[in-house]
C-alpha cells in the first residue's frame, strides 16, 4: 500500500513539474531575429554584373550551406538610369551570435572563395563596387521573425517597399517603435494585407536613430491602392492624431525595389 502511494505521489509531482515547465515556456517572450541589409553601390553595368554574379553563384549558395535559406536580393526600380546602381541583400539571423558565427564560417568557406575569383581579385583600378555598407537591425517585439510575402503575381512585377523612419532623438525613436508595437500600427498593416517581410530597429547604421521595415505588393498599382486605403482608414487617423505620438519622425526614405530572379523571395 505504501509503495502504491509513493508511486502516485511521484506521478503527481512529475505532472505538476511538467505543467509548470510548459506554463513557463508558453509565457516566455519569443526570441527576436536580427537582420542585415548589405547595400552595394556601383557606378556602371560592368560592376553591377560582377556583384550580381558573385551573389548568384557564390554568396547565396554559401549562405544556404550555412542553413540560411531565405536571402532576399533586390535592386531599385530605377537602377538602370541611376548614377548610383544599388544591390541590396537582406539576410535573417536567429541571433547576433549566429551572425558572428556565419560571418566567420564564410571567411573559411573554400567553395565560396573558389566561386568568387573575379569578384575577390578585381584590380584596384577596376573594383567590383565603389563601396558597400552593412546595416544591422533588431526585429520588433510584435514581429520577432521575418515573414515571406504571400503574393500570387509574377515575381518580376512585384514591388518591395523598403522604408526608413528617422527620429530627432533616441526618445522619439523609441516612441515611434512603441507606436508600431503596442500602439497598433503593425496590427493595422496586417489587417490591410501589406505583406510585411520585417519590422526592425536599426542598431548599427548611418542614419540612426531610425527604424526600417519592408512591405510587398503585386505591382505598383497594388502598392498605391494599399497606401490609399491605409491613409483613409479610421484606425490610422485616430492613431496618428494621438498627442503622445506627435513629432516622432523627422525624415522618411522610401525605396521601391524589385527582387532579382535568384532572390529567395
């Protein structure tokens, strides 16, 4: 009889412990992702072709070998006529530790080195680019990971809109981030089907303090229609008129992008 009671007590204790662990896990906050935007600046089609060949045949395959399967590569819609021809590479990471680990592994990737000969060994007087910059971003609390866009139309016609909102001070920046999260701006974007890939705060970049996010559309007309609906929405009018959210953005940059044919999304 004592043995039976002892076993029952053990089972009861194990069940309680399991229940407590589950509750603790369920209540813990979601792990936030980190992203990088690598922006290549080129001045002519030869440089542009060299950078793109490197990304397509060497860099993206190397990232895929490291388990990163959703790398976005984009070009501004007016790239052909622009003096500064850009290529933008979006890479998601589960943590800053993964970012550091992958960076080190890429340095030691023999296959990457072998497939990058023309890019790596470009002469000083004919380099592959004029410069490149890396922006490091931390995902928002209410959008802790990236989301692949749910679009049906041809990839070549898609418009990806990358926005940067600068704030006059760090305090105003945090206020704008709060407006996106607890204020309900992310929820509004979701309700209106803006197909956002990510929302984030910039933690290393040239235009801080700022946040950046990317929304996606079937085409330019679809984009314009979505923003018209957004501007007319009563929820947005109420939110944007709240006294606590005034003057939290000092400058906005909007970049319209198209995905390359080798981009993962």
